[in-house]
């Protein structure tokens, strides 16, 4: 059984979230929780909330699903919308500032296929 969760418009660039997502991809949920709680990255907070939501969705669909049997089957960080701003510079010029956002997709499964 599978369940997914999506966090959209997370105000952090995908390049900053992807290394944290790579650290938990394919792991069991308990190990992923430990990893995310001990990482000193702001992206870990967003990923922890999304993984918690996916686990809650799976437990809602299948009440007998146990936490120690769940794995992160798929985790994907996509680029969201970009806010475009302008920064004034010397001699009357301006340079663009791109404030990027991300979409985080997590799929949690109970099948023991390629677990850590």
C-alpha cells in the first residue's frame, strides 16, 4: 500500500533541499526521522513535515500499517514558482534577484522492496 504527500510553494530553492532529500531516499521511516531531526539544515524541517503527512495519510488508508514496516519509496523535489525582484546597483543599473520555491513530493510504502 502507498500514500503520498505534496508540499507546494516551499520558500527554499530546490538545490538546497535536494541534498537533504538524497540523505533519506529509500530509507525506513524510523531512520529517516532520526536523520532529519539531527541534520543541521533548514530544509530538514520542510521534509520532516511532508514525511509526517505522508505517514499519516498511509495510516489513514491502512490503520494496521506499522511504522517499522514503512519505507520512503519516492521523494522528489521539483522547482516551483520564482518571485522576480530587482536590486539597484551602481550607475543607475539594476540586477535581477530570483527568489526560488520548491514542490516536495513524498511517497511512503509498506512494501519491503529495496529498503535500506
